[in-house]
């Protein structure tokens, strides 16, 4: 009897909170809502240390926080969410820690494919962004499988940056652009189309801005409107350097597992404040 | 080193505000510091007046700052000049003039405190959307201030470089810039890099284009392209410290606005609500203090 009362009270509380949250999002939606929010998930290890949790528990707590934030974003109407899950620089950490994170990622990716996961609940399309060749075989296979399984979803998108740095992304885009131009010139040589070859060879603009953008890993999404980095550090750490040139940067002091609805609301309010100026610039440039 | 009083003579517009009467522009005299000497440096009576300090040796640091944690390269986005003028009911030109003074102060402080490189965002390629009257005023002011300052810089051993696309600037300014920059002074106290009509994205694109030309000419294969090759072709290759350690943006705006893009990968960002003309020694000390407290891990682990 008491158990069912407790359960009822719990459900009532839960639905009240959910109702208030949806009402808050309705109010926010009167103004412009960001299309794309990016998150740097910083502070998991500090969180574990702070609460005397075991090694790696901070990352697990971080994963729970990620699920909540994703839910809030999609409920609010944000279409694209990008997260900095693992940087190429993070491979420098202790091998045991790297292995732990890789194992956890494998576990969570497999979880994404399950029926009741957030991916299916909100119709989320999944992309794994980065130099996936640097990952070990099973994580890469799982990532590709997850991307394929969710490829029919179209309501929202999550971009998970693993083995990613912005400088690596730009170098990769430059390599691909050069290879593409090189192949084009080769095929023209084969067709003996000398005039066009000369034109292409002599032009100092062998590759253009559009070519580089096309070959970026992040080319599947528009530029982020807000970049949130938790734990109070204000630096980009080689994340989305190209895409955040006019993006609002927000660094709350909270560690990543402590991130909550209030931080998201604050970020969106700040975005709404500068939106008119950024729109004016975009129209004029 | 003394600072000569700033007499910015304006032949075209008569500004109602003279530099010395601006409320937030204290005259800085480096030969007379009231501050307690905390860090070992040359004693006060041996401070060179004519800027012939050998490179790397600098004056006293304010209390609280540690010499070994000073950044080598500081980048600044000088935002808030127009707001500053509007708040005081002054024409926008006065805001920019006050901004020029603030820049002068910061250059002096960088020289004194041993910061090796200072990059300033003078004009972005995205700023052309402002009214033509304003951009003309800005170009005009820049030319006048530069003409005066270049002699000062030479005397004070400050090396000046330019990044950005100068072809869209007025002809007279282009000529002035061409004559002034590029004289490589080996033992300069400070390397001042001015970003004029600069865009971080365009910088990366032009670096990739230069590499593409090399690939085209068969000098390198596409697979050989790596981040070191790209860095060598960026416009900041004129300095030994191309990556800023600290970026300061004034006026409370929290964005990079297409400034140094590749170079800011691991830079500590510092945002302050002060408007640029109000950014003086105290604000700069606060920024440096905040920088020195940060733990820079570069993706690795601290412990």
C-alpha cells in the first residue's frame, strides 16, 4: 500500500516537473531558438574526485547528464546537438583510462541501438565525427552500425565527435580537396582537354573555401549557435575552431555531470539577446 | 622609457574631447612606479628611457603576477569603442580615438612586462558592413595614428607586422603599411602584429590554397599534408610564437568573431565587460592574473 502511494507520489512529482519544464520551453520559444548547440563535456574526472567516486564513475555520471541535456534540447526544439566526446589529444592520457572510456563508449553505442533509447524516442539521427581510423576495430564497427541503423531518423541530429580535433579536420579537408582536384586534372589529362587543364593549373585558387567546407567532417550540420564548455574553463581545446567563428561561447562553472536545465535556459536567453545583431550581420555579409 | 604625451592632431574633425581630458586615460609613466617591487628585475634607477632594452629583459611586474607564468603571446579583440562613445554622448570617432590611446597603453605594458608578441584585431573583413562614413573614419584615424606611432615604435624597438588582406584598404594606407612593416628587428622588445581586414577562415583557406599549388606542382603529395605544413603557410608565420596564450575580448561579447582561428586552438580566452577605451593597467593585470590561475592540460591529465 505504502509502496504504491510512493510510486504514485513519485509519478505525480515527475509529471509536474515535466509540465513546468514544457511550459518554460513554450515561453522561451517566443524568441528565436538555437538550431545547433555544441557541448564540451569537461569536468567528469573532477566530479568523481569531488564526490570520492571510483575511477571512471565520473564518466558514467557524465553520460547520465548527457542524456538529460539531449532530452531538454530536443524538447526545446534544438535540431542539432554536437558533443566533444573524445579528442585526439586525449589519447595522451593513461592507457587504462583511454581503454575505460573506449569500453564505455562501446557499451553506450550499443545501448543507442536499443528500442527504448533516446535515439528512437526522439527520432535522432546519429553521426560519429572525427578521424575514426584512429579508433580500435570494435568501436569503429559499432559506430558505423549505429550510424546506419539511425540513418532513417530525421527529427533531430546528434553529432558525436570522437578522435576529433579541429586542426585534424581542416588538414583532412585540405587533403581531400587536393586529391579531388588532382583526380580531376588527371582525368582531364586523359581526355586530352589541354585548355581546361592549363586554366586549372595556372589559377592560384586551385581550391576554394567551398571545397574545404564540403570536405569537413562537420559538413553534415550547420554551424553551432552556442558552444557550452562546462567546468569553468574558457578555451576551445581544438574543438570546432572553423565552425564557431561567430558562435556564442558560454562557460558555466558547473562540472559536466552537474549541468542542468538552468544552464541551458541561461545559454538560450543569452543567445536570444545577441540574435538580432548576428542576424543583421549575416544578412549584410 | 617615457611615454611622450599623446597629441593626436586631428586636421579633419575637431573632436570635442582632447586626449588628456578623457576620464579613463591615465598617463602612464614607466619611470616612476609607486608599486612595490615584487619580482626581481632591473632596479628602478636603471630603467632605460630610450627603449634599448635587450629582448626578453623587462621591468617590474605588478604584485601577484609571476614572471614564469607570463604569456608569451597575447591577442586582443578591441571591442566597445562605439558603445563607449555613445554612452558619453560623443561622436563615434572619439570612441575610436580613445581606443587608440588604450592600445598605446597596452603596447607599453607589454613592453614593460616582457610579453613577446601582441596581436590586435584592428579591423575584421566582416566589418565592411558598417556604414561607409564610419569605415572611412576608421581608416583615416588608423592612418594618422600609425604615422605618428611608427616613429615611436622604431625608437622603442617594437617590431610591427601586418596580417590580413590590405588590397581593399585606401591606397595611402596601403603605401604607409608597405613602407613601415617588414623591417625585421632581431632584438625587438615586442612584436606587434596588427590584423587589418583579417579573417581567420580566409587565413586558413589561403594556407590550404598555397599547399594545393605545391601539390599541383608535384612538390608534395596530398597524403603529405599535415598540420605543420598548414601552420607554416598561415599569416602568423612571421613570428616564433604564432599561437596566442591568452585572448582578451572587451565589452562583454562572448565570441571569437572570425579572429585567429587555427591559432586559438589551445588559447585561454578571457572576456571582460569593460569597454576597450577603459581597458587599462588594472584590467590587464586582472586578465593576466586569471590566465596565471588556469591549468592548461592540452587534452592530457594534470596529475
